[in-house]
C-alpha cells in the first residue's frame, strides 16, 4: 500500500477534527474514497455525491494534476504522492 | 439572572445572533458563526440558550447538520445519510429541524423530500421510509425552491401522530409513528384540476402550523384559483379536523400568496403575504404582517414602518415568535433586514444590521 497525504481545505477541517492534512494508505485513487469513507465519513459526504462521483464543484488533485475525467481505478498511487481536495472556481 | 432573549438568524452565508433582555427593545448583534455556510434552518433549545442545531449547506460541499452546545464556539457535524447505497433522491438541503415528543428525538425534513429521525439526540439519523414509499412519490413535483419537506408537526400528546408538509406535493399525516402516511389535502385547490396520476398529492403548500390547545391546523398555501371562472383565489387555510379537510380563512386578506406562518401559545396567528407567485415581494413595497386572534376568522393589518419602500420578500422559515408575553414577533427579509416586535406586532423596529439573504429565524426568551 502506498502512503500518501491528502490536503484538506480550511472549510472542511471541521470534518477532520481540525486536521489540514491526512495520511492515507491506498494503491489506487478509488481506494482513497473508501479509506476516507471509513475513517472520515463526514468529509467523504462533502467530497463525493451519493452516486460515488465527485461532487460537481469539487476537484481532487493528484500531485497537482486534475483527476476528474479519469477512471479513479486507473490512477495508481506511490509512496509520497500528494492528493488535494480543491473547490472548483465555479461560483458563477 | 435577568431574562434574556436570543434571536438567531440563518442566512445564505452564516448565522447571526441578536441578544436582548426581556424588554426586547434594545438589541446587540453577536459575531457571526459558520460564515461560509448556508444556514437553511435552525433549531433552538428552549432549556439551553447555548445549544443550537442548524441545517448547513454549501453549493460545492453539500448538506449536513451541525450543532453547538457552547453558543457557537465549537460545532459538531453529522450526516443524515450514508452515501451507500446510493439513494434515488439525493440529499440537497435540510429544510426543517424539530424536536420530537420523546426525549432525545429529532426530525429533519430535507430536499429532495424525505423525513429523517434521530432517536439519540442527533448523533445518528435514519430515513422514515414509510413516507418515502408513499405510492404517490413517483409523481411528486418540486416547487420553485425544490422538492422540499419543509414543515414537521409532532403531536405533543402522541408521538406517533405527525403531519409533514412538502412542496409542491401537500400534507401527509401518520398515526403510527411514520409507518404509513395518508395524503391530507381535501379542500385545497390542486395545481391542475385533472389528468394527474396522483391527484391527492399536487398541492403547493408553503407552511403548516398546529395549535396544540385545540388541534387545529393552519396553512399558508401557494394561492390558487378556487373556482373555474378564476374569480376567487385562496392561500390561507384552516383544518378543524386534524387535516382531514381544509377551508379558506383569508377573505379579509388582500393578498393571499405568502410563505411563513407562525402561531403563538396564545393562539395568535401571523402571516406575511406577498404580491404573488410572479412577484414575491411585499405589496407596493410596504412591509405588512397580518394577525388573527380568532383562528383566521378575521385579520388585523400590522404595518411595519420602513424608511422607504422595501421590495424584498420573506421566506417560509424566516418568521418566528419568542414564547414571551406579550408575544415577540420577528422576521427577516430576502434583502437581509431583520424586524422585531415586542408586542405581538403592534410596534416594530429594524435591528441594527443588514445581513445576507435571510433563510431562517428563531427566537426565545430565557427566564
């Protein structure tokens, strides 16, 4: 299992007991969702819609690259990779 | 300790609290809380001024319920539903939070329309599936604000007896704790007169309240034509038989369309009609509340003095009473103004702040 970090935006830190960064273990991006759902279920509710897809205005970055549009099962993770939850600039 | 009145205001960006004494004429605004979140509804604790529950939402991050027990210093957050398995009706917003009759029970009404029950003080929630499984559900239509369950009434004498209001669907009642529900819309004008596969569930109701003293139900309706020739329209109704049938009680009201409705412990009924469906602002820019002291048989006009015309509206959760005597009446507008009356609407003052668009208002006087 790869050990990765997930950056949490300030607005969602009351879903992570105030943590700005979470240490996770996952080999693929789809496993990240499962890991967060298990340990931080409120955070998962804010990031993923009930369909399992990312919410429409939420982005998940992998080493600063956009992951939207790619099957999360195809995104492999390595030790030290950085993930970040980012609110899309889509306020209208 | 002197009496203290708290007025909580939920807006599209944060919750604001005004504080006063029992006189309720001088108000102080406290610092905002949860300023980045939409506060769609609020629930106060009449026994604990430091405890507040809120329906919170964000356009990117969705809806949850938050609660503080230290006057907003810290908050806990709970989800109403696990994301697995995926629901047929996604949870978009919490429209109403109420306390149940049994100790530690809470109900939440949400969009898309569903009712949730917490039996452990708000720690966890479960969907009341008897309502969601109602046979008319596939035909439920949203109102302009969404398919929202916005009103929840629990009989204080019988926790198994409840009513809910859904826009634009109607009233449903249960006598078995939510296992089965009956549409209770007889006497209301439907959105369309014929051709619906669910003619008992096409009613755009905006708010229902219940008088526990006599069991009467009152409703602010969308306002529809009552007669085929369109000569009469009604928007405020009363039920004398626990929701089995409804009668219009708005003959004295020049405008019938509105959203909020509030009922005091002394059976004073308050409404705040707007121009109508296509122009949801106060008539001619004049802030006006109407009060009835005889179950809607007659109404008194209560003019709210403003410095100039106010072309704002008022949303369904944005009027509240404080439980004191005389009744304190409060409302917030879509323009962000908060108005307070310490004497059941006879006199008014605008509180010293202009807030974001106001969604919810709650008040209580603590002894």
